[in-house]
C-alpha cells in the first residue's frame, strides 16, 4: 500500500529511545507503523541522552522520509518518565499512543483503539493483548483483564496494562500529573493514580503489538526492580487502596519472583 492510500489519524505516538537501542530494532518498530492502513499524523521520537552513530543516522534518514516523524534530542539521559513527559508536552493531539522501540505494530492498531475512544467518550486509557515471542521462537498471546472493573481489581496486585500497547487521552494523563518520576514501574504507578481519579480503563481482546520476551528483560526484573514495586505497594497501602494483608502478600510474592534464577523465572513468565 502506497503512502497516498494511507489514512491519517489525529493521534500522536510517543517512542523513547536510549543508547542501548540498536538501529535495526528501531527500524523494525517504526516501519511497522507505516505498514498499517491507518497511521498517526504525528510520531514523536525522543532520544534520552547520547545515542550511537548508527541509530542517529537512521533517525535522520527517516525524519526526511516521513513527514509524520518529529525527533527531539535530550542532551543528558533523564530516564523514561521524564522523557515521556517531555514528549507529552510536545504532542499536538489529544490521543497519545505508546510504542517501545523494539515492539511491532500489527492489525491496524491505531484505528482499532481510536474507534474505542470515539465510541466511549469517558474512556481514558485503552490497552490490548500482545503477542509474545520467546527466544526459542515459541509464541503466545499475552492476555490481560478487559473491563474497567477487572483492570482496577488487578491493579491492586500487578500491572494489567501492557505499556507498549496503550493509548490514552493526553488531558487525563496530565490531570494526574503525567508519568511519576521514578526509575522503574512508572506506568504502573501512573495507572494507579488514574484509578485514584476514577478514570476509565479498557483492554482490547486483540493482540495489536508483537513483543519479545528475552534474557535481557528477565535480568532487568531483578531485586532492583522489586525495590520500585515495593514503593508502589507502599503507596497503595498509604492511600488505603490495599490493606496490610494484601500489601504483605504482594511484597512477599514479588520478592520471591524477583529472586528466582533466570531459567525458572523465564519458565514462569511463559506460563503466566
């Protein structure tokens, strides 16, 4: 399908990149956007600090190839929360879609999610299922709770929104203060703040993104990651979103999970 046959949607996409992202990763992800029939009018790419030369050259090339792409370069690495909040401020549309720079858009994702916002004016956050690909090339549909109530119940235990599938209203996210400035789990804490403000959630029962579950991700889900999960559970306890018993169960389970050796942790993630 040629670009002249594409339908432009009044949506901004936020993609945050950093020095560890390789050019071929970013290329597969970004090009997948333009394989869709309906594409966003604005794709904001924020480089969080210095990036490698190959990636820098690729970004320069695609900014000339696609007029939807706008690139911002931050001089210093500020972290994901700061970078996404910066992108929010620069975006021109009310509907904002997130995409990680190593995930792939499929099945006319942006049209499907915008359709939900058009149908339901009270909707604030809309995610979806995702197709996970493992290192052994096995595939699985990662399912999440679908309804607002189911999502809010799940939020008290774990994050039921896949960040790279999400689309949200800019004004609602700004209403709750944007992404909280913590080093990890920013999206989880953001959804909790949305819940505190009675914003409405939904997940679509379609896998609109393809993502990889690999060793590097498992290694990042370690005890350092647990420290930020505990911060979030402590926040929910302080705000009386959960009681002391659920706080204890959450903390113990997450501590055990993050302490597991990689092979066992990887196995558990595949069967979750």
